[in-house]
């Protein structure tokens, strides 16, 4: 197995893998529907509008025919959550209530497999300490006064685990150290800063002090409601007003949305997520019953965020202020969502308002009315880009038109592009065909390379079409993975008969897992091939591809015959070359011997046509 098992016995890996339903696991990230023997949905690893992602429940495997990603439950967590193999094993073991043996536990520690768990425990303890500070009458009074002044109820603060950290330099650090924490882990978790970090940025041990001081603390959780980071806000106008945890092994702000663990249920039910700017906006909306709201964490929305959103909803509403900054933000967001398969509307708030101040000043119903008036993001960007263009100079109008056409050139749906271009022409009083003629010139000037020697799967590149010449090879290994080949069939195969490395490796694995009674250990074959660098992708693809042949056994015989014929032909070609050389050199005995070999091989080819193979 190419991926290290971390010392975990294969029997435990099989037990974990068999105890976790991959359909249930994947359904936490993707909406799946039953199609034949498989479940299908939109791929969580690349943007697509038509489902090409399949999950096979009996074999516990997934595969995307669009981008080529595939594997088992371990692989899915590794790719989706950025875990190591041993971390994925431990995660699934916890879900299945399976205890990892002590020997395996030592391997986790040796490979830093426990690092995430340590950081999770530190964050959980920190949240509890922060919240105790908030509700302690003397310590938490300034924070309670601030939060109540902003209209937040204790119920909301309890539900989101909001807390408070006093201004002391090392209050949290001392609390965690007394509980046995390691200073290096506090620094690694982003909860503390090494005292010599300014002169030695790589310092991660020794004396340290709290990163957060004198702030209201808001826990940031992952989709399983595990605390992975914190956001802090000062009680006055000191700067920085807001401070988030740095990126850690637990926390990547480009992949996280605040409050999504609270919002996912309502968002899935409504098939819509409301995206606001900050965590107090999220708290304010949830408090008034608008519970499908979430927010990015100190960063603009990213492609990773879009991948995250596509797991739960097909529609997003973005909230922006009505000022120039809000308009500019909408333009920047367009590229992220364009052609993503997610419908995006823009909710425009009055200038000077954010969701927090708006719902407290006007109420939830007024906010819902604004939400109903939200307009498609592309329409909004085009309208704002062209606002006032008719009264501008020729140069300014041309510049704005070109900006809009550059946006429309990225739209892949030809009908959508045509309709928007027609509306721009009507709005500006320009002939439609002139705009269409402008597209090629803009495309030629675009500073983007059109060709790339290596397809990028994260962008949804199609996997290469299989060569028809290798059909029998591919079908044989596919039938092997579906349990249609018996041990006699596998023994009749030679790895060298397979020209494709992935096919050859699968046959080698099959030969390694013939039991003493002559039967094949299919679970072991699938487990090993699923984590072998050479054939993991092919294994996943073949398992979700259900083989359809009128007579499997007859087809297996035909494939075995084709492979043996190729082997005999290759041997014949080799001997004929050697014969020609021997004839030129006048080696009479060698010529006779080689001719005899040729006749024998031709006889085998003739017999092969009428002989039934194993």
C-alpha cells in the first residue's frame, strides 16, 4: 500500500471501512440521489452543472467522471478535509466507535497524527474559559454591557459560545499551562505568541503570551461544530478592531465560513445561503430568525468557498452596502461564482447599514423584503458598470463597454451571453452586431495563456479518453474488482501481458491476494489498490462503472484469449527478427531452431482459437 498505514493492522482498517457507510459520509458534503446501483451528485472537487460524481455503496467507493478524483471513505476525507491518512482513519474510527489498538496509537503520535486532536482540545478548553469569563459577573461585566448595548440576548451568546478575554497578558496561557498544555502547542494553535517571536519568527516554544487580550471572543467552528479558531473584537475603538486566529493545521480561512455549522440545516432546507460580511452580522440575523446566514473570515470569497457552498445549496444571496465599496466587492465576487453552477443574487443595503444595524433598526421582515428584491449578480454588476455611461465621453463609454464585454466573454452559456449582450446594446443604444464583433478583439488582447500541457483537475478537466486498444485489459481488471474473476482466471494472467501500468499493478495485487483455498480476497484487493499510487484512480473509476456483458464468463474467456494472442504475436515478432539476423549471418543451426520455434508458436495460435481457457 503506497500510503502508509501508520502501523494500523489491516484488519482494523477493514473493520473501520466496513463500518462507515460512504453514502452517509459523502452526503454530509454532497446531495446524492439513487441512480441504478450507484448514487450520483455534483462533484465536491470541481465545479460542474451536470452530476458526474458517483458513489458505489456495496464497494464503498466514489469516483468523478469529470475530474477523475476517486477512492474510498479514507480517501474522501483526505481530499475533502486535508487530513493525513492516519488522521482520516482516526476520524472514521471515532464515527464508527472503533478503538484503535495501542500500537497504532503510538504510530499516530510518531507521525504527529494526534496534532489535530491536541489543537481541538486546546480550542475547546479555550472556548469554555472565554465563556466562563463572560458570564462571571465581575470579569465579564464590560463585555456583557457592550454586547447587550448592541442588542444581543444571552440566548444568542450561549448558542454561539461567545466569550470574553480580559486584558491580562497571559490569562489564557497560564490557565492552559496549568492544565498540562505545551507552550509549543499553544503557539501552534494560534492561541499564544512566543515572547521572542518578533526576533525569531520560527520560535514555537518557551515563554509565550496570549494572542487575544481585552476582546469579545467568538468561536469559529467547522461543519462538525468543532472549534477550530476564534475571532475577537475590542470593546472600544482600538485597533485592530477585529482579530482572527492565524492559519493553523485546523484553520484555513479560505475554506471556512463562520456560522455555517449553525446555518447548514436551514440553508439546505431553503436551498439558499445568505452571505454577510462579519460574525456579528451572522449573530444578529440568527437572533431574529434568519438562520441561513454565514460569513467569510477576513477574506474575500474564494474558489474554495464556492466548492464548500456547492455541497449544500444551489443559490446564494450576497449582501453589500450601497456605497462604492459594496459595488466594487460585487465585481470582485463575480469571477469566483461565474460558471460555478450556483445562482447568485445581490441584496443591496442602504448606505451606512450592515445586516446587524439594519435588522435592529428595521426588523427581520424589512430585511426579508429586501432579500426578495435581490437581483442576479451578473445583472447587478453590468448595471452598475454602465451607470451614467450614456452621459460620459466617448472614451469613457468605450472603456466601460469593454469592461462589461470582458465580463460577458467569461460566460460559457451562449444563451445567457446573447441575452446580456442584447440588453447592453439596448441600454446604450448601440447596434448589437457591433458588440459581437468586439468580442474577438478583447479575447485576443486578454493576457491569459490558452494552452497548458498538464490538465488541471481542480478546474474540472476531463480525464483522458481510454484507448480502445486496451479495452480487454481494462475490462478484465474491472471484472476482477467486481468479483467476476476467480483465482484460476487470475493465475492465467501475467502482469507483463498488460501494457497500461495501472492495469498491470492491479493484476499484481490480485495475484498477491489469492487465499490458501484458491479463492480471491476481494476486500484486500480493493483496499490495497484503493491506496496504491499507480492504480488508485482507476480502481475507483472501475468500481463505480458497473460492467454490462451478456455472458460474463464467455467475455472473460474472450479477453483472456485476446491477451494470449497478443503475447504469442509479440513472441513471434521477436523470433522472426532474430531469424532474419541469423539468416544474414549464415548461422544454419540457429535458423533451424528458430524456424521450429516459429512453427510451435503458430500451432499454439491455431489451438488457441478452439481451446477453452481457464
